[in-house]
């Protein structure tokens, strides 16, 4: 049964402002969300909730308008011609939600990541990466049993994303889930297009993070080789 605006206010009281509650109510009214029943994760920039649409599990990511950690956001969005300028913090956060939606839309059919459904104001609705309301653990918390296999898959993800003109820009074991069968990439809000002024710097950092993790797992790999493979397809 769909929650009323009053019920939503009780769930999010003290966390999100009136505008966010109205945006949630609008998404429910338009049948983009049937229900939100639990919280999946909390962070400085956003909270992620578990919800449903019909019988399908969804994730509802809500970016906090007043999150202090958004002070460095401009580094990832200035220079991206997909977005117009903003006049205030709220408009910047709305652009940020659209940014993750567009990034997911660009690559969800070539890598394992959530399929985006809708982005409205500071809310992103997408596929839920887990089962029965429980999300898959991060690769940091649940390292793969077959590290070499996962490294090869993730190398393919990096190449596929770059082939689509996208650099994740925050790629590490913290933003890769382990489903038990395959890795799943999440948190693409920082992603920049390959022609972004800082794309090269971000790609090198992504490669460094992945190599550092898999070397600690005993995989024979190098930053130089991986970077070359990604850039050359």
C-alpha cells in the first residue's frame, strides 16, 4: 500500500527537507515508486532506501541538499557540457542526481551496474543490487574467492566504460559490490566523460586503486599495463 505524504514525513523527519518529501510524493503519484520500506545505507552525500515497484525491488537514492561533503562536487561537474550552470546549492545537487542517472544510462548495458529508472530533483530510482531487501556487500567487506577472475572482469568493466566515453572517477573496492557470482559497479555520480579536463587524472587514480587492491589479493598486475589496456581498448 502506497505511503501517504504524512507517512513519508514520519520516515524522513529530520533527514530530508519538505522539497524532498514532495518530490517523493510526486514519484509515488506517478507510479515510479510503490513503496519504500527500509534503509539500505547512509552517507554524507546521500542515503539509499529499499523500495518496490510492483514485484520488482528498487533502490531509491536521495542526495542530501545540505551535505557538507559536497564541497568538492564542482571538480567533477565543471567542464561537463551535459549540464547547465547552477545558481545555488539545490540546483547543483539536482544536477548531481541527473549526472549519476546519465552515467548509469550510458553504461548499464555493457557492465554490471544498476539500471536507472528515473531521476527527479535530488532523487534517483534504480535497480536494487541485492536480494530480499539486503544489498550485496562491497568487495572491501567481502573480497572475491577467485581474485584473478574478478580482476579480469573488472578490467573489462574499465575498458567498456572508457569505450563508452566514461571514467568512473571513484573506482575502488568500496564502490564495487560482490554478488558472489560477479562484481557490480555502483556510485557512478562522480563519473566524468572522457573529454573532461580531469578525466586522465581520474582514470589513473581508478587504475591505481584497483591494482592496489588486487595486488593485495595476490594477483599479478600492473598499473602501467592496465592503463594502457583501458586506453587502447
